[in-house]
C-alpha cells in the first residue's frame, strides 16, 4: 500500500491512497465535494495533478456537488481588503476568499459548480465580478486581478472534466443501499460560525450538524461521531486560548509537533489540553468515541498539565462560556509525563504506564472512550484500542 506524504488541503484524505482505504473503519469507492465545500479551483487542480503523478485515478473517484460554491478571484481580493481594514484587530483570515464567498452565498448572489455548464455562466460571472470591483475600487488590490482571473478561468475548464452530481440524492441512495459513508471535517469545532469563538471563526458550521446541511443527510442517518483531538491544544490565528503557553514549553511543543498552519504556514499557538473546551466540543457534536493524536509530541516531558477549569471574573467554572476572552485564566492540574519514546509502540500493552494513566484520566473526565491513540505520523503508528 502506498503511503503519501503530501499535504492536501482540498482533496479528501481518503482519496490519497490508490486503494481508497480510510483508516480502518470504512471502505469507500467514491468521494466528492459537498455543498459546504467552497471550490478553490486552482488549488484543487494542483492537488489532483500531484495525485495523478502517483497513479491515483482521481477522475473515476472524485465527484463534485453541483451545489458547491465557487471562490472567485475577486472574493480573494475582498478577503484581503477586509483583513487590512481591521488593522491590529484582524481575525487571522487565511485570505483565500472564503468569508466573502459565504457572504455571496447567504446574499443569494453566489456562483455554484452547477452554473459552469450553463450558457449564461459568463454573464453571471461578469455581473458578480463587477459588483466586487465596485467594492474594491478604493483599494490598490485590483492590479492583481488579471493574473489570478486567467488562472481561475483555466481551472473552470479543468473542473468540467469531472462528474458533477446532485450529491444529496447520490448519498441518500448509497445509504439506502447499505453503503458506508465517511464525512470528513476540515476545521475544529471552535471555528464553527455559530458555536465557536466568534468572531474568530470560519464562515460555516464545522460541527456535526454541518454534515447534515452540507450533505443533505438527515440527522438520524449519523451512526458514529469520531472526535479527533491532540494530546495537547493548538490554535492558528487570533482568538481566545486560555491554556496557551507563552514560554519555552509552548515553543518546544510547536517544534516537536511541527505546528504550522496547513494553508498559511503560520505558527500555531500551543498550550496544554483544555478540558472545558474539549467537553464543549464533545457535547455540541454528539461525539461517540475519541481519537487522540500526537501523543508522541509529549514524549520528552517529565510532567504535563491539564486545564480543568477556567477563572472567569473571579469565579471558577468548568464549562465553556460565552464570555471567553483574554481575561479568562486557566486552572491547571499536573499529571506525570511518560518521558520516553512511544513511537515504537505497536499495541496498547506497549504504552508506558503514565501514558495509560493519562488516557484513563481523560476518558473519566470526558465520559467518552478514546478508541485510537496516535504515537507517530505513520499509519503503522496508529494504535487501535
């Protein structure tokens, strides 16, 4: 089986392997972009080319929902203009045009994949582009439009070679016929537009509920929700982060964990695991089991800490509040680290007793079983309990 080291932002992870095997839980033969996917055409084209060089037959496996919205070149420029206007209060946007694209979606102005094959597509595109240009006319960003527009139009032609589907019918028929369906989330729960650390969030629902609205799948079809978390805590961009470490320990975790943003390359902020935030994410997602990633990053620590509560306006609380801000302080509990290399562990019985104790402590506090523990970046370093 081929192991791919490439980092993909847009292509679903289970398409990377030419056998289309995803972890150990499901086998799926076709993947697609759903309605919540914003199609950044040039990025998708680049990633598809990389996969094709590895002999992955992407065209036969990748389907695209007709309802997926397109990110236009001017959306990216609007994103940049918005972030520049906020000055030191910027939210940490990736500057890929996602926010402005969602604004056009909710404003009922957006263009979708299904539009690229209709005769009036160019007319619709020009109309929306002119609207954006009017908003950008007092900036110096329009000088970049020509080059990125040519790339956009070229990528639109490229996307036409893939099959575009009514994904809600496709998926519900697959479910009716007993097929397994894996929905892959791309962003953390605290970036959810409704339940995240607003306004330091993305523009869509990143929690389990987004699966239903993004795929057109009813809630009662969801049978298992796997919550994925790190053995510590990270955040990229601005926003509240009570358990953040501003010292050499935080820097060491960043270095050992290679904690840099997948899209922007920015340094991720690092801290100890945050139980109030993790309990909150479990609650709003209906998590049925957990997967703990990057346990090996903590291999060199003799002691580690767990944020168990917050101090909020002088009161100690154990839940994730609306008022979370820079004045919210963490309450830490010290636990023993394992201080040894765990990347050679092949089964749970190989774990140091301190790691097993850490897992047991988290399971007790979170009231959800941890079914998978990652002790390294390779598939062979994923331990199923």
